C-alpha cells in the first residue's frame, strides 16, 4: 500500500503539543518531501517515477503522486497557475494522480473526478492533517469507529446525502470527488470544487455527437499512451510488501525464488507458484468490451509493453500480456465457450501474448475469506473482499502494470435516471428506443409490450417532477417504515424493467437494508432527513446527472478497495476509464446518444476504429450477468459453513446494525436456492470481514516521541441495544 500524508498546523496548536515537528512525529516508513510547519510525506511502496516534486522557489512547491503524463515544463506551468488560484489545471493532465501544491503557508490538495484518488482530512494540532488514506489519520488522532456511518453505508450506499463527508472513523472527513482541500495558515480549511458550473435544470449547450465521441477516443488513447510511456518495473519476489500498515515487521518470504527450468513447468507457471507477476504492462481480456478496447489500444500504440519471455529489448518483450479468466464452474457451457472464443479472437494479434487462467471451486465468490486477515486493511469495506480469491488468482498471473476496464460502464453508459433529464429537455422521442429495448429484454408478449414504454415514461416523468429534497425525504420515509423489499439488481427476480423502474428515483435503500435493525435504519433515515433539510434552499439539479455521478463514485470506491487488497506484490492496477481526462470527455456525450441501446459498445468501436482497429469478433460488446449470478449462488452454497460461522460472533450484531437471526436465516435461504438479492449478502459479509480485520489489527502508522500511543478503534466496536425487527 502507499499513501501521502501531511498537515498544516497553527502556532497555538504547536504550543499545545511541545516538540511537534517531523523529527518527533512522522509516519512509519515515510519519505519526507518537505518539512517546516506544513510537512508532507510519501509513505509505502512508491516507485521513483510515481513521486515528482517541482520547486519554484520562495516556498512554492508542487508534488504529484501517481501516474501523471505531464512533462516537467507542464508541471511548472501548472504550479504557476495554481499560485493564481487555477487549481483545475492541476487536474487536466493525463493519468491518475493526486496533486499537492504549497504556496507559502497555503496548501491545496486535489481529488479526481471519479473518486478513485480520494483525500481525507481531520483537525490536528490546531490545524488540519490530510492524507490519501483515512486509516493513517484515524491513527494520528486515535479516532474511534463511526457506527452510524457504517449503518448508512449499508442502508443507502449510493446516496451521498446519507454518507455526507464522513468516513468509518469519527472525526475523519472525506473531500468529495471533483473538489480540492485548501488550507491557509493552518487555521482556515476550505473544500471547494474546481470544475466550472454547468446548467442544472435547463439543457446544456448542444454538443456534436461525433465530436464528443472523438474526444472520448482521444482521451482513451492518451490514457493508454501514458501507461506505455512509463518506466518498466520488475516486482520484488523476495518478500511480501503487502503487509498492512501498523502490523509491525511481518514480511514473509514467498515459496521461493525461481528455481530455474523445471520439467513440465513454463516460466509463467513457475512465476505463479512463487507468487510473482510478469514484468511490464499487461491487460485484462475476459470478454468485456472495455478491457478488450484497452488491450487493443495498448497493442496498437508504439512502445514496448514489457517482457513476457526473454530479456528486455528482444522481440518477445514487445508483446503485451493479455489475461483471460476462465470460470470452470459456469453453468452455461455455451456462454463460457463464447467468451473464450471472443477473447482468443481479440488476442489474435502479433503484439498480444494471450494467457488463460482457469478457476474452479477455489476461485468462487466467498472462497478463502480468512485470507483477508493477511492482506492490507482498506479504508472501508467493499465487494472485492468477497471476491478476493478470484481477483488474486487472476492478478497473480498478470503483469506488474495491469490495465483494467473498471468504471467503463458508469462512465459511458446512461443511468436510467437520465431519462428524466430528457423529459426536462423536452426530448420525449428519445425515450422510445431505450423503452423498446427494455420491452425486448423483459420478453413481454406482443399485447403487453406497449405497457413497458408507458411504465418507463410515467416513472421518468414522476422523477422529473420531483425535487431532490422530496426524493431524499421519500427515501428516508422508506427506511423508517422498512419499505425496502422493492430493491432489485441485475439477475434478480423482477427483470430488467423492474430494476430500471426502481432506479428512476433520487435516492433509494440499499440491498442490505432488509436485514438491518430498525434502530440502524432509523439512524440512516435521520441522516437523510437532515441532508434534505440542509439542501432545501439549494437550487434543484438534474436527477440523471446526479445519479450517474453517485454511481461512478461508488464504483470508484469499490475499485480502490480492490486496488488496496488484491494487487500482488509491487503490482499496479490501472483503470484509464476513471482518469480525469476520460471522465471529462465522457461527460460531454449527448444524453440522446447515451440512452441508445448498445451506446457503450458503439463508442468503444468508434474509438478502436480511430486507432486503426476495424475488425472485431462477432458478439463483441455483448453484456451478460448470468454467469456472475450463478457463480455467486454456487459460492454461497459451497462456503455456507464459513459464512454462517462468520456471524457466530458478529461485530455488526454488537454494533446493533443487524440481527444475527435474520442474517443467518437469509444465508440459510440463499443456500437452499431461494431468490434473494445477492448484493445485499455480499455487502453484509464484506462489512463483517472488514470489521474483524480492523479489530485484529496491531500497531500504528506513526512513530516518534509525540506519536499517539493507541491505534485507531483501539477500544473496539461500541455496543448499543439491539432493535429486533418484527
């Protein structure tokens, strides 16, 4: 893991903490970038090219952390622009990174638009401490667990109104995506957006569709080119560098270094056995259109991806490693074979080296749950915790730098709530094609097919006429009255039509809400009502834009959890679709283009055609959730005993968030094959796993003579009376 951390303190704050300085208090393993009253450290396994510092003199400095494609001259120009207050220029370079600028005693830290590179802050020493990891700030101020935040995260995960700027740690706050944290003289703290204001109720200026798609293509090509231009790295294999911060020196040797040629074993098999990854750049190629697009772009651009076999500079080293995961437990053999054939057809490129990674029972969801306790601790729970075995198997066979298609659906696709935006713009005719596609997906008979567009139109019109305040209050009432049974997800009973109609709201309960206690739902309801009252005087926004932005932020948070726990030693995951440049380009796509069936595949086809890839295999771009749904249900049945044992002594029950009897009954029902929302079970399990990992954590991330003596959440999970649901 890696993060940055620093603070801006006042004279009074330093007087209250005698001896406060970088020499008396500093993060374990931190590399100091600058000191003084506003110090900054880079902590963890940063590569040399991932930390860049520009010094313009007179106390004016810029530090960029991550993959940034800006040249040194561009960094200096951005620093001068930031000195004048233009922080947006610091976020306009290709790549995924965090920028910290210091101008005298003024410090500014930027987040990204998606939320994959968050920033956290907390009061400290009369000023403010900030970091890209909430846990290190929680250690700094010895914060306790915020049970209400966890309850809101389970009850309404897609509603930023319920979560606000809180984190799982009391007193530690999050900077929203698309915003910057500005600290002045240690005492003044401001969170401000760096994106220009856009129209809310009225339509934005019309944008040519071809020009917008071309912008997405150029942004994607540039994002991949930045990764290709980065220096190549060979991951360390002697020790496991993924130990969690504050756990002490737990570096464990791998099964051993490469013993050399072994009869019957190739280099890839030996590398997998010892737990290492291949040097260079690779890509996922598991049948999805987004990952296939990135693989083909990387293969078509000039540059050497890395070394698959042989030595750097050889012809073999010019091939890009494309990894396909083959689920041997898939129920539909024809669908599995079709995905493999499409992947092989895409990989039929002289610059692609295709590797198929098979996975059976050991790679099912909910397998190897106890392996979480030997991995880094993420800032919050996420679905990646229950799919850990599958992710680790796939990524261990991948490259040191791996391109992934995470976020493409949320960045390019149209959220169902965007249909309400079309009605606000008086473009009713554009609702016909998506409504007709829903009727086809629903399989409605000829006599009832006309009712599907009518139902969609009514739901979209109702959302367009509902203010955000009323929509949030309605969600709060549903939580208070336990009206949470209408939630639906892909692959669940109710079909695509029911899921789309349920999404045509400003806010709705989460899938795990049905198993929470009445008290926990009431607390989440109070948070929603308070947020609605605070926003009562604010101008109304466009529901489609808001819901799509919230869905992207949730996906970026889930990706960050995956990035923290699933990556192998020294490995870097890259999600170009979450880059600022790509997100900005995608936001310019017209609404009418977004809502067309197959719009995402069409945009990616255009991007590939512009890059010289014209021929794609049949069925490319088709999406299906059936295989994943089957794998989740089979994983539940296979690992039912481990899941039931997980809730024998549950921290969620101690905190009064869930009723153990209800959860165990739901697990029993899922094992027996009852149709239950699978996402709700996954969220409960991931939250429980995260809490257990948090409680067994030892040590702290800070050292020095004035370092805090206790780690975060050292007093355990606070208990409160359990409200048993009727």
